[in-house]
């Protein structure tokens, strides 16, 4: 598992971090899980101030395809719209499990915190129904550390990230660098290879 310090270090280059307390910033109908409260107090993805209506934007982390988006705590409950309830009518969506909380997304594909276990799974829209899958990350700190590291390697590679821009194939050199950087966070090369495969590296 990744540490709080590793999560902070990985996300720091992608936007402002600041402590955010549940008492001040959580607007959800559920009690904020302790792990999520600690994540926002100790890692604190905040991002830039947008305006009074929007508040802080959260972090945008670059990668292949759509970027990863990690909301500020004040916007975390709003992120449940379209998953837990219908975004227009507000009607509860029947097939969304009560024990799931979306904590980040990639182009509306959610990273889901399991309130029972603290693990994170990643799901894609358009598969018919939401189903329980094997966790992608052990916890939210591992998720943050890995997503932030993916963004770091992307930024470091710059225009050289692809071997061919027409087919958006990541240069094997940068893929190998990413795997190497993920191993200390995930504990094995095979786990790191699995993550880079999931996100199209």
C-alpha cells in the first residue's frame, strides 16, 4: 500500500493541496468514511478556485485518453450525480449499490470506494449494468499515488510520449518508466503492468 506521503508527493505537481475537514467541506447524506476523511485532511486535493458557485475545481491529472479527475471534498457528493441518483431528476438509481462512493473519475468512468472494505474499483460506462469487480487499488492512498505518478510520467515525457501520434501508442520507453515508478507503490511488477494496461499505456 502507498503511504500518505507518497500520495501527496505524486499529486503535488497536478494542483494545489490543502487540508479539508469533513465538518467544513463534506455535504453528503452519508457519513464520510474515516479513510476518505483522512485522505482529504492529510493529502487534500483542492485545485484552483473557480468561482463562488463552483468553488475549488479539484485536480486534473493527465494520462492517455481522458485525464483523471479528483474532486475537492466540497464537490465530492456532487460527483455522485449520474451514479447514485439521476443527474436531472434526482431520482435514486436502483442498480447503484449503497456501499459505493465515487471518489474520482476518468471521462465519467468512476473510481469507486467500497464503504465496506476501503478498496477502490474502476468501472466503465456502457457495459450494461454496474457490477462488483476485483479492486484495482487497495485503498484511496494507493489510488492517488498511482494516478499522480501516471500524470508525472506523462508530463515528463512531453511530446515524446507517443511513438506515433496518429494511433496514440505510448512509447515503450515511457511505459517501462511508468511500470518502474509504480512498482514501489503496488509491490510488484505484475501489479504495475496490470495498472498500465488498464489505462492504455
